C-alpha cells in the first residue's frame, strides 16, 4: 500500500458534522500540520441535532465551540460552518455550490472528506448526511474548476480553482493509501475528547476512554504499510 502524497501545502477538510473529522482523520491532520501544512476545516452543519435531550438552539453553539477546540489541538486555526440543517443534507446544487465556493476561497491542493458509500465499513450503514456530503465534495471539486457551472461565484470574485490534486476519503474498508500516524495518535485522542458533551451523551464511560478506543481502532496497522499506526484513505486523483 502506498503512502498518501505529502508534496502539497494547502488542504481543506470537508465534513458534515462536528466530530466527523476526529472519528477518522484527526491523526493524519495532526501529522500534516506538524509538517507546516495549512489546513482548514469546513463543516456543512453545526451538529445541532446530535445530542439527545439538548435542543438544537443550545446544542449548535456548544458543538461549534467543541469543534473549534478540537481543531486547535491538532493545529488547525480556520474552522467554517456552512449552516445547512443537521440531519437534512441534500446532495444537490445548493450544497455543491457552497462547497465549490469554499474550495475557490481556500484553494487547496488536497481535499479530505467523508465516505459517501452506503456501507464504507463492514456492518455499518453510513448516515444520509455523510452520503450526501461526500458525493457533493467530489462534485464540488469539479464545480470549483469550471467557470460555467456556477458563474455567480465568479461574479462574487471567486475565480475558478483547478489546483485540487487529490480527494482523500475516510473511513474506508478498502483503503488505497495510508498515512503513518504513529506519532500523532495521542494528539488525535485529545482532539476527539474535546467533544466532551457530545461523547458524554453517547456513553457512560469516561470520555478519554471512548476517545482512545475509537482513535486506536481507526489507526490500527494496515497490511502492506510499514507503520505501527496508520490511517487509511481512498485516494482519488484530479488534474491539477
């Protein structure tokens, strides 16, 4: 298995909800920011429907704050929220346009996003939001490069961006590439644990124990990749 390319400087991570990044890609993000790469986070929703018993108007600012702290821990300063409704993402033009606009603003070479298949891991049905988000990210990369699909973006001063070279999808039951995260697992655990109120609502176990179990589960050794701990990705290549 090959390593995810690291000859790039700017990255954008696009997900549906707060905590999506920390459940899969945070250890890789910490490695990349440690190399001096510039990475931003873009979230389609504020996760307002994600905590049982906590109304959306209370949950949204809490989850947004937890995500910003989680990002800070792995070295990410820029965190943006598109404001789409949690649990109601639609794979359509509105979401594609917003993602294409963000890609034009950030001008990344690497885009990281969520799996958009129905069952990316054995026995696990992917959420509707994740499926809608992931396919719109892939389409949004092409939209961002095409001056004619959303001309209103160009009218707003957002010139087409054709510089995305890869889209890396996580998680995947069939990863094509991997990142050595041996040195950044502990940082990723801390980053996931920053979603404290969210994790407390999921499980009675201590937040730190939940976070470590999850991060170590998604950073297990991968066959054919020489690393004690690795994060796997499906890598799609774009002309750039």
